C-alpha cells in the first residue's frame, strides 16, 4: 500500500525575496500589502509583476535582482515584503 504524500512542492512555498540565496531564479508571487501604493506602482513599472522570473544577484548590502534586461537594487525593508516561489533559502 502506498503512503499518502503531500501534494505541495517545496517550489510552491512563498518566501520573502530577501531570504533567497544569490544565484537562484525565482518567480514573483506577489507584493505584500506592507509596500505603500506609490512604491508598488514603481516596482510594477520596473517589471516586478506576478509570475515574472527573477534572478537574485546579491543580498548584501542590498537585494539585487535581474528581471529580463533590468537590474534592480532593493532595500531589505522592501525585499522582505516581495513574495516569491521557486527558490530555496
């Protein structure tokens, strides 16, 4: 008899962007409500939209991600409220 298994893949777990190891590629799951409306609009204008693939380039001194051809540097106070899936800490 086969044991039941969890249908959730570790890659479906939402994590804050600030916790992702540099070098990993993740997919944007959403922007947290903690990010104010003006900053949210700026992030979307820079290409941070849902399901967008992001490659984390560095975490110190700031979180730096590459999305398509755009490199973005984000303060940790913002990156911790950007939710992603597909990476590991």
